[in-house]
C-alpha cells in the first residue's frame, strides 16, 4: 500500500479490524463478476457514463491547442464523486455493513454518499465542518432531502480536516456494522488505491474516446485539480506509465502560496501522517496541521493523497498552484466561451492553461470534475462578472 515513501496505514489499534477486513476483501470483491456487473450497470444506467469527452472549440481557439473537456460535471449529482461512492456502497453491502458514514467539504462527496445510500436503502451520516455547511448550503439541504443525517464538525477550523477527524472518531466507536466511505484518494491503505481504482473509469473512457476522435489513446497533457486528488487520480490512472503524457496536477494557491492562506500542499507541505497515511501535509515546525485556505471547499485540504505526493516526489507529475482570484476568473471565462459554469474546484484546472507551456499541436484533456451549481453563491459574492 505504498507509493514510493508515501501511503501505508497509520491507524489507531481500534481501527485495525475494520481496515484489515477491508484490505483482505476489497480486491477479491472488486474482481468478482457480480461486483463488476453491478458497478458497470450502475455507472451506465444510474450515473450516466460514459461521460462525454467534449472538444471545446472556442476554448481551443483562445488558447491555441486542441482542448477536450472530460465531462464529470454531467455525472448524476454533478461531480465525479459518485464514481467512488457507487463502488464503495456495493462493497459495503457485500461486507454486510448496515450504516454508512462519510466526511465532506464541498458537499459533493456528501451528496454522492447520501445518493447511493438512498439507492441501496442504507442509513447515512455525513460529517461536515460548520464553516463548510455555511458556504455549501445547497449541498447540505440536498443531503437532507436524500435522507442523510448531516452532523456539523465544530472542532478546529470547522472545515474538511475536522469533518474527517470526526468521521474517523465515529468509525472507531461503531466499527462492526459501519462502513466509512472516504471521498478522496486519502486515508489508510487500501482507501487511496481503492478510490483511485473506482475513479479510473475516467481515463479508461478517455483512452477509447481519444482513439475515436484523434486516432490515438494518449493525449499530450492531462490537467486536473487536486484536493485530496481523486478526480486527478482517475484522469491520470491509465497514463502514469505513458511517459509521453504530461500529468498536470493543479492545487489551490488560495490567496498566494506565500500569503499564509493557501492549500498548495506540494509547495508548502512536508512529509507526515494525515488521516492514516504518510503523505505531504502543511504543518508547523512541531507537526501541527496548518489551516489551509481556498475559495473552493473541495480544495481546502491541508494534505494530498499519497499517490500525488509520490507523483510530485518522483517528478512524474507537474504541479501548479492557482490562486482564488484566478480560479474565479477562469470559471467565468469557461462559462462565456463554452456555456459551462464549472465547480470552482474544476475552474482551478482551467487557469493552469495560463501557467504552463504547451505546443499548438498538443491534444489537452482537462478533467471537468464538477458543475458550478453548488458554487453560485460564491460566484455571486465574488461578483466580478
Ligand atoms: C467538484 C469537485 N472537484 C474536485 C474536488 C476535489 O476533490 P478530489 O477530486 O478528491 O481532489 C471536489 C472535492 N469535494 C470533496 C467533497 O465534496 O467533500 C472534498 O471537499 C473532500 C472530499 C476532499 C469537488 O467537489
């Protein structure tokens, strides 16, 4: 369960049985015929896959390259998160779990979890930072409409990190009948690997779609935003060992990487343990987790998935950090060039086009991880449009 020096499972003794049960069973369950049949059927008939690989004509003209958008914003619930929650709910049912818990920041993962719990008739409790509950109110109510119990996390900065701590605490207290659906490629092994595998449907489809449209499976660049890193892990998954494909991971610079209000973990982070795995995280000299900042709740995370820590450490990935202001500008620009209002998380990936070099002949795929409906209040408050 390691990606170079990163990964592993650094968990309290109380969680060993759960993690062991998961580690021992996830691969055989995921490889079984009836899992694959149900997973593929739900992704097709319920989530609406394959998602389009859309050639963005006006964006391509403006930026001078052949730019495709992978439309994860068109998944049911409006973001890629459901690819993972569908996989984990089938797994949880096969492990005879009765209760589901989850953490959420932007609320997309929470909604995706509440959605599959309603689908399968399982009890659902989502932990969410009180601050995030304020700035992602529409998603809080969507979770409640879907039948989930949304519990505010009031410790620390009352954002995602605190919600994750709270969810882990609850799981320790209710180990036997509960499955914890982690929303990103974070947490103790096998979670990062399992979530990446569920999200890998994104690049599996990209290969087929690029062959159809460009006569080759490989783009020249894949660009994706990184909070914990699950949409990026999915978009990169089938290209890690394709050296001719550049992997561009876009983090949130917040108010600037030197402002003290940032979430650019590969710039500001150091190796440490966060939520059960060894990875890069923003920490003080004595190892306290530093509060991150991003205008987007989904990237407002002080860590990064171990697979991306390794991607950075190994030099295989190119990491860029995009500031709040630039992400918002990129979101409005996409709206006006292509008629698509992106989630603010996804908007970060678009601004990377202004921060990296590429050739006019390059085929670029940008992973459009979610739609902007949940962020309308933030766009309105920002107002520069
Ligand atoms: C539309 C959208 N795009 C990207 C992200 C970043 O999460 P990753 O793809 O796991 O890096 C997110 C993250 N959302 C999570 C959530 O909804 O709870 C996030 O806040 C945490 C699970 C990390 C998102 O909603």
